[in-house]
DNA sequence: ACTGTACCCTGTAGGC
DNA sequence: TGCCTACAGGGTACAG
């Protein structure tokens, strides 16, 4: 599930019930996820209020009135179930498919409002950390992150400058969270297709000899921003066993043009190339070898 | 300093 | 049916 558009969709779903809300108590059902929970984790949350709920890259950040910030990452399979006091679920959050499996419910936030929020994560690649809010930007998981891809700071000039001396391909470049933060395997494939650039193309070819952006750098940055914007507007992508809380299936996955479409025909107007699958940096990449160069 | 690979963990799909 | 392998939206630790 969770690349930037999915994390942003989850954040928005959580914001409705968490912002200005107060934790009553917190259940922690195992000692760790990817990392151990912070010492006295439940006690440090209990009684505190969430004053702001933001996102940085694929991290959800809950700023608390205690001076600490709760850092949450969904890993590959992390999701939240929101149950409001009247037993309704909240549209925009991700919940289980029919036949809820509670085997991997690891954390439950009980809010004073009566709302209950359950964190479920089968593979446990997600995690929750606490850090003093004034040290947030220097926290190890956040300090090295590149700019947000939807921020003006993520420009053709920036990307070309970072790519100029690099000896990696475009797929690997865009997957590197230190270069640009929040892209993942799906949206990198989709953005490269929109920009008509091959995932295997050397990243250094985004720049001229002086590190200035070539046209393909402008095309790539625009494609990244467009695909993320479209995906957020669609409520993210829902794959496999995920559903949105209102029962409608997620949205953007129906518009994937290359992801998981190996062997199909390219749908770009005037192109009928056969989509291929390759592996870059250990992850599957999907692309059209005809129109992406 | 960089770059590629193995690995963390569980569930599922597909081949036999 | 069952068993086995490969693979999955992410990130990190290590080896070269």
C-alpha cells in the first residue's frame, strides 16, 4: 500500500479523528514492530493531546502537547482501522477487507472521544517512535531525507544537480529517499512512463556537463508531480487485500499504465510496445521499451 | 564515498 | 488437496 499518496490518504483519514483529540489509554500487544517500541510508550502517550498531524515522506507525525512527537511508519503492510464511538468507520481510512483478521493488530489507541484506532501490520516492517519535537528534524529517520516531491524545492535544477555525478540509473535515483522523499516502487515506474524515460537510463543524463537540467529533467520532475497529484486526488492506490473504509475500492490502481502489467501492450497513443519487467536495485520495474528511452 | 545484495516478516499466488 | 518457491507498497546493514 503505502507510498506517499497512500500515506497522505491515511494521514487525512486519521486527522479527522486525531487532531485535537486526546489519548485515553494505549494498548501495545507486543514488544516491537520493526524496532522496539519506545520505553514506557503507552504511558508517554496516555493523557496527551495531538496538536498537529502531518506527513514527511512516508512518515506520519503526530505532534503532542507533551513536547514529544509520535513518528509512525507503515512499512509494507501497516494500516489503521478507525472505529468511532457510534461504531461507524471513517471514510478515507484503510480498513480490513470483509472478514476482518485481527491476528496482526499490534497497537490500539483509545481516545477520550470514544474513538478507537487499531494499527495492524502483518509483516511488521512498520514502526512507532517518540522523539522530542524540537529535535524532530535531526531525528535519524528524518534528517537525511530529500525534499518533498510536491514541494517547489523539488525542481529540474535540483534533480539534475543531484544526478549529475551519480553513477546510478533513473529508477534507483528516484527510489533513493535522500534524493527525493516519498516515492516508492509503483510511482517511480509510473512517473518514468509518463516522462517517456527508460528506468535504466543513467541518471547523469538528466544534466548537461555543468550540472544544469536538460529537457528530460524537466519532463521527469513534472511527471513525478503529476502522478503523485493524481494519485492523492484519487485517494491513493488500493492493492491486494486493502479497501477504503466506505467499501469503495481505492481508485488510482485502475490507472496504472505500467505497474504489474508485464506482457501487456503499451497504451500510449501511437505506441503498442510490449511492456516489460526488469529488476533495478532488487525491486521490480515495469516499463515500455519502445516509448521510454 | 558510493553501489549492490541480503535481510527483516508474513501472506499469497502459481507451478508441480 | 498439499508442498514448494518466488514475490510483495519499505528501509537498513553490511560487503565489496
